[in-house]
């Protein structure tokens, strides 16, 4: 009997549901769309189309790996972020929709886009934040810093893929320790999971994201301490820094920032209503209580 798109999606949905995968039919469409080179959203109206034996076998292989909790982004090799389609490997943190909140916050904090000239992304990983920012700030050049040479190779490939290689430079380093000042915008999605909480993360994260991109030390704040120590030096007088937050970390990071002479301009919520991005400026540039934005 010839496999069809509909029969394969039904079969895969059953397998993924039994494995506890959230949104099994959606995941099945993503994987089959990848195998067939078709838009996942159109597969349901193409349900009667036959699928060749080799493609069906490849799809079943991917479904089995997804049922073993290998992330779909690793199986497809790419992940959408902002307006970009990024290469993803096990060497980098998989870009997540929550992190797009940082780009939204940066655009709100710096509305005069042509005046933004220098962007820094600390712990750049796949380059997602830096490249998304460069796509929105047309006059800017960007620097991405990461300690992992393998991650930097992915970031460079993504810059070329996005047509931004001539505006993005990636270097190996530890946060901003070796950098001079002068950045209009500093972005970072630092590791913020307390070390003791990593074992309780879902297997897609715990077993497949780089631990160095997750582990924030005993209290989850080690990376913030390192970043904030240099931020007043590298941020221009009218510059803005936007850092990703873990759930419930807004007050702690605000306190650490204040100790370094930085003020909180905004705490921006993600789609789940969790404060996900903290916007920082030099303290004299902030007035009153930080704004909570969604």
C-alpha cells in the first residue's frame, strides 16, 4: 500500500503523542514538510498525495528520533527566528520565540533606527540576536562574541545565509573583557539556569542544548555579574543594553545593574506574560520606575 501524506501524518502523530511530544501533529507536519520540501501548513490539504518509499522511510527515521526527544530543529537543521531562517547544530542554543522579545525591546528603546551604528551580541551562539538586530538597524555593523569556536562557525554561516556577512564580525572571547567601548546596543541571552535546576529541564534542552549556554551557576546569575561589570564601560552614553531574563530574575538583575550604575528602562514580557527582556541604560538616562511592557 502506497503511503500518502495523510497516512504518514496520522501515523507520526500517534507515535509522537505516545512519546509525550507536545503538539504531535504540528511536529509531524514540520518534519514531513522538511523531508518533502513543502510548506508544513499546506500538507493537510495535500493529504491524498502519495509519498515515495525513500521519502517515507526518511520521515519515519526522523519521527523515531523526535520521539526520542531529539529537537526538531536539530533534525531539520534550521530554525526560524524573527525574519531569519537560521542554521542550527548541537553546538548552539536553539533560538526560541521568547528571545524575539529582546529584538522587540531594542526596537522600542531605539526608535531612530538609522542612528544605531554599533551592535554587540555577547554569547552570540547561532548569531540569532545579532543578525535579527542588523536586519532592523540598516546603518549598523555588529560584533558577536562567544567562547565556542564551533558556535562561531555556525554564526558566520548564518550571517552569510542572511546576506549580512559584510556587516557582522564574530570573535572568540569571554563576554566583553577584551573589548573597547562605544556600542549603541548591547544584546545578550546569557546562561541563566541555576546549576541545580538543569537536571529537571525537558530532555530536548537538558540533553541537546550546550550546557555552557544553560548553566548560570548556583543562583543562575553568574553571567549577569560578568556582563554587568563591563557594561557601563562599553555602552555609549545614550546606549541601550537588552538582556534576556529567566523566569523571576527581573528583581535580582535590576539590583545587580543598579550596583553598576545602570538603570532599568523597561521589563518586557514574552507571549507567556513572563518578564523576559530587561532594558538597561546609564542610570542618569532613566527616570522613575521601570515600565512593564508586553
